[in-house]
C-alpha cells in the first residue's frame, strides 16, 4: 500500500492536501488565499502603460516589427533559455512520446493546458512540446507592465477588457484556427509560485476546444528537491518536472455544456494523477 503524505499543516490553501510518497511538495513561499483560487499573486512589474484592450487593439499583430521580434524571441529561447532551464531548474520531461504517438490528431491544430506555478512555466511547456511555437491568451493587465512586450512577442494574446474588443479577439482566434496553430492556456488563470495543489479551471478553455474541435493535451509541472551542484544557485527554489498526458478529444455529438464539463473534469483528474495527488483542496471548477 502506498504511503500518503498530508500537507494540511501548510495552511488553508493546502487543506486536505495529500500526495503519494514519491511526490515532493515545496514549502509555501507566499501567503496563498485559502478562499479564492483565482487571486492574482504575481505583481505587475514596472510603470503601467496606458493601453486600451478594446476593438482598436491589435490582438494578432501582423506588423513586420512584430514578426521580426517574434522570430528573435524564439531564437533566444532555443539558443539560451531552453538550455538554461535544463541547467538552472533541472527540467525533466515525462511522457513526451505521447506527442509523437498522437501526431495525426494535431493535423488541424491543438490546445495544451498546464498548471501555472512558475515564472518559466511557459518555457517548460514549449520544451515539452518539442519547441513548437504557441499562442497564449492571457489577462490583459500585465501587458501594460514591464513584461508586456515580452509577453506579446512570445505569442501572448491579451484577453479584451472591454466588450468592443471581443469581436476582434474572436477574429484573431479564428485566424489561428484556420492556420492550424497551437494554442496554450493556463486554465487556473493566474500564477501561484511553487503551489503544488491543482486549482479549479475556467471553463472558457474547454469551450474554445469544443468550438474549434481541437484536441487538448494536459501537462502538469511538479517539483523535486534541489540537490547536488544545483544547490549552488537558486537556493530555496525546487527543480522542475513537466508531465505530458494523453490528448483529450472533444466529442461534438454531445451538447456543448456537457462535453466541455467532461473535458474540464478529465483534464483536471489527469493532471492530479500525473502529480501523484490523492486528495486536492480544490474541485475541478467553482464557476
């Protein structure tokens, strides 16, 4: 019988949190909210720019300046960030053969989902998916800060704050779908640094998959203790492992509401299983 470890003592956000013996859970580095799993913990860096995310904002930038920047950012990722991630955070990838095995499913595009627990988690996702380029719908507010240019250039698409922007946002997604692109979403909606439990998912992710008939690949980032020569830097930060799950294919013969709930619940359960979580503080949804 597996040994189960209980981490309820870590605080309200870890209530009834239990994992299998082999799972590693880092101590909390922040005071997480025990009531609202969608509390935004990461501060927006720098002075905020005056940008309106309405019908005039270019959600899918086609300018030459953006194209050059997009190419250069991915070049830097391939040459610098990916090797550094392997060295600095000891990134390990588990289950990547599932991508190769199911390649035919992704011929018309795909979606991925992952827990949002690290500043470099999108880099982990890109490495797990064999360095493919991705487009990432994100909260608009951080685009106004210091990291906004980076977020947009890597493929971030701001989710409109005003109703007038919804049509242009939808047009951008329609175009990406026509081009059979890869879309990534963090369904927990905001980042909680090194938080081991899995938070509830926003249903919009799975509505999008149903709408465009896209398979979803669930990924899960877990942690390992920092050992050996890697203890010389990034002290107090765990090492990272990213797990790749089997694709979840939408059944378009079922009603949208039922099918999106099924996909959400299955993705959540798959990620819990990959992380070795046997009792989680949160359900798959609180919408």
